[in-house]
């Protein structure tokens, strides 16, 4: 009997024996997705129910139009003082509540978000008469659930194991990145994604796999993305463990060796405990994978009456990529401030060791930038005792009192934002540090960019001053990764469907210069990354000289490209092969197209979503001689033919009439 029948069709004698209880299903508002939760007891010999362990246990399933997406997968918690995994009993479930909400955000995939979902609570009692609530939300794009321990437990409780698993059909394909073991620089979510690897394949790194993870299942009929959202100070960041037998990927806590072995790897909390959301996005098409806002929606809104009018996404000039020297030079950084001013970009980043600047002071540099109308971001080391990276300034952001004094000081200088690096852990204490930094920065009206960091989990809704996060193997790797030029073209077509689906991604694109390990991507590919990738801080990697020698059309594009758009649409794509993404700002559409393939390809782009009336289209692509090609045409039909050179790209700009 297949898994689906084991789950839903229970022999009558087993029901009479009380070996199974299936709660009422929860469906999505459009009735396409169905979530089931069931309490299964150990069956007698010959029973047609899968047995995972002795006693009664909780399992859940998710189906889409009758097709299994997640088949009966484990739920439950084991704590230091009680157990919510073995011998649970069903207590009650709430009525289904339909929720609708509309809100605006300053930055993200969309600036106006309409949220609709069904919600239901399921309550269970364990053998100690303790209550567990599982809150479930069903969106049209997927489902999310979280554990809640509602009792006001006065002692510090520790969660030893979260038993949550995600059972993915083993015949499917996977796009997953390993979670790295602890080193001087890691974990930092900067390892390559697999490209359609087998489901249930162990990770090459012992700790397992990172969130988010993408799967294609059911004979390529369905896409599934799993992630975590609503992570607060009461929990560590989690990932997927290495043991994925039978396609069951289980929640894993951080490696104990992270943060130089400091702090506990398991979560602890006192009082009522709401744990993070486990998120499953699913769709027959990749468009919902890219366009959905579930991760953002599962976080709390910014605190009431908070003034956020000062928060401005923007374009950034940056000196380190083109020099990769440790010392900061006053006169050199002035040229990058000049670049930002000349291009109309909002910010300039002064990277590590600015407190040891040569031939000038940071205050003089900030004043120079202010006079030029350019805001300054300053780099900081997040350590603290949890890393031994020597780059400066360090030791100023882990202690609350020192951190607030530092923020007051740099705010008085006129600094607009901070880039904070080398967190190197997802332990609960480090998650607390992230959120404390965001809270204090919000109070001091400072923008934030995290590097050497965890992956986004929707914090930018609560803290809209968080403009971007790294958690990606970015353009900097051309400076030290010999393998990167060969891997980057394909990798660049995978991360729009994985890493960038869950939040702003500071890849730092548009490196035209042939670096230590020269890029194989074309310059049009590099240019298109400004659209394909989403980041509310758009760091341009290259130097003033590299940009100034470009054709006037390229310089104008670099001046005009926004850092924030109003809307996103996936036109076409497949991870590892190619992607075409459209983003709208006002009445102007920007379309970025890139190829990860070593041969020329031709795409037919469906532009029917654009309101056109003899509208002009401008296209920047690759000529066969390696230079840029420029075309202007009137749109006369809904399909546009786009020809890409090997590892090539294209940028299309359309003014909607």
C-alpha cells in the first residue's frame, strides 16, 4: 500500500483499537493545499501504518491537489523536564480562522503586500499533563507551523531535541547548500548549492544543509522550498541535519563548536515559549517560489509609532573589492565618494580598519562625503569573544552599554549605516546579538547590513533598518576563489530560486574588471545581476576607473538603476540553467536575464503582463565580440526573443504607458 493510503485510509479494527487519531484538515484559502496532522500509535503486527518508534507520535502531511508534497513527517519536542514526543494525547483544535491583511514595507520583493491565510491551533497533552499547541497557517503559497508552550514555566527550560522533519519524495531533485562546520570564517552560508542533486543525499559537511532548500518533486510537477521564519531571541537559528534517510530532513541545532565553543547550542527559555515558524512554500511553478512573501509575513511588524521615514534603500560605492588591501587610505576612499556623488548613488562604504586610516581621519572623510551629498556606512567586527578575526573596529558591539555608546558616537559624526561582519554562528546568544544590534540601531537611526552572517528569516519586517544581509558566495570570491569563475555562471542562476527568495542578498555585483581569478560571465551578465538579485543596498563592486570607461548607455544605466522596486515577476527560468526576472519601479520595468550555460541560448520572454501601447523597449546585451550591444524597438507583440551568449546576459528596460 502506498504512503498516501497508509496516511488517510486506516483499517476499521485499528480505529476501534484507538491506534490512530487524525485531526480535521486545514486547507489554504484557495482550497488547493491541504495540511493534515495525525497522532499515530504503534500498530499491531500486520497493521497498515508505518511505525517509526514505540508509543503514540505526531506526524503531519501536506498535499497539493491530491499530490503528496510532504508525506507523514515527524513532529514533537523533547525538553529537559518533560517530553512532547512520546505518548501524546489529542485535546482539541480551534475553529479555522481566515485572516486578511494588507501592509506596506520600505523594501523587499513588493512594497505593498496582501496577506491571506487560514489559521488553526491543535492542542495536545503529554503524560505529565503538560500542554503543547501547534499553530498552523495555510497560505495559498504554502503552509507554516510553530510550537507553543503556553504555561508560565518559572525555571529555565532547555529544549534537547526538536523532532520536526520534512519528508521529501526521494525521486525528486534538490538544490541545497551545505552548512559548514566551525572555522575562523564559518559558518557563514557561503558554500555552493547543489544543482538538481538527489533527494536524501548526505551533505558533504558533517553539520548538514542550510535553509532555504529547494526541491522539485512528483515527476517535476511541484516545487517545494523549506525555510525558517519568526526567529526571535528565544531560539537559535536552525538548519537541516545530515541524516536524511528516506528523504526525511530533520531540524538541527548549531554545531557546539561554533563561536569558539562558547554558549550553548541548544535553546533555553523561561516562561511561555513561542518557537520559530517552519515554512513550506509550494507551487506548480517557480513564480510563487520567487514572488511569495510568506517569510516576511510570519514576522512581527515594526513596533507601533516607530518613525521609519529616515530609512532609505540605496546604491553604494565600495573600495575593498577592487583593492583587497587591509589598510584604509583616505585619498583612495575619497575617489569612491566622488564616484557615488557623480553617479547619484546614495552611499559609500568605508570597510574594515577605518579606525587606522592613512593620510586622514574618518571624521574628515565623513565631512567630505557630507559635502558631496553621500551617506557613509562604516564596517564593524561583531566580536567580541565569539571570533578571533583581528579586523578593526572590534570589541564594540557585543556589550550593550559599549554598543549604545558607539552608536551615539558615530551618529553624532553623521554616519548613516553600519556593516557588521564575522558572526560565524547561529547559536541563541548570537541570535540575541543580531536582534539587539537591530533594536539599538533602530533607536539611533542607523541602517544595517550584516556580513559573515546567518540567512534572512524575515527580520526586516520588524526592523526595516536592516537593508541587506550577505549569506551568499558573492562577487568578492573572484579575489580568492580559483574555482569561482567556472562555478559562478550556474550558481548565479540558482540563488534567485533559493537564497534570494527569503530576503535581501548583498552579492555586490557588477565587477567588470578581470580580478585575481577573472570572471567567465559576460559584462552584460554582470550588469543584469543588478536586477536578477534583490538587495535594498546595491553595492557596486568595481572601481571608478572601471565604470568611467564604459559606454555612455552603461553609465546612464548605472546611474538610473534603483536599489528598491515596487514589484517582482519571474518571467522564465530554471535553477542552474537560466533566469529572467522583471522588477517594476513606478511605471518602468527592468528585466534582467542571465545564462549559466556555456553555449548560446534563445529565450522567448512573455511580456504580456506589461501594459503596452506601442511602447519602446531598450535592450543591453552581449555582442559576439564581447562588447555591449544596444537595441531599441517598439513592442508590437507579447513575446520578445532574447538571445544570450555563453554565460551571457541581457537587460531590458520598458516604460509602461
